[in-house]
């Protein structure tokens, strides 16, 4: 049996229609507006996006736009693809944003917990942006 990676699914409730959240959050050009701990700037390059991050440039592959709220993407660092599962779901008249953080091999507790904290901050920023539009 293969060992599974540790994972943690983060969630934030957003008082905004799930379709509006999907439209905004699934557009890579909006990443620097809400995922500030990860993305300083972003530009299209063929089928990929190149994000300037605090650690330098990375390539990102996004799943095709869809009607299911799926925003999965792979961040490519030094040729290694890191899978990120992200979804927006309907929650009554609002939405629920989910992001599953997989602990990569060799990542220590401190770094994993720091990454979780950064993503929580980014999700809170997304919530603030979306709720300020209503």
C-alpha cells in the first residue's frame, strides 16, 4: 500500500453567490489581488501561467473552466508538479471556498503550518473582496 500525504482542507464561508466567487477566483489574473502571500504578479505564457512569488517565478497549470466550481491547479516548481485542490460550492445564497493543502514529502511541521496560515490569510482576503462587492 502506498503512503498517503497528510492533508488539511481549509474552508471559508463567503456571503456572495458561488458563481460570482468562481468567476473572480478562477481568473488567474486576479491571483495577485487575493492570493498575495503566493502571487505577486502573473502573466500568461502559452497554456501555462507564470506567477512571480516571494520565492521566485513558478509555472501554474489550471483545470479548464467548468460548471462545477472546480479550480484545481498544479504549481510547477523545479520541474515538480504540486497538486492543489480548490473548489467553490453553493452555501445557501452564499458560497463555501475549499482548499486542500497536501503536505509535500520532506516538509517539516513548521513549514507546513506556515503554509496553512498563509492560505488561510489569502482565503480571508478573498472573502473580504467578494463581500465588499455586494
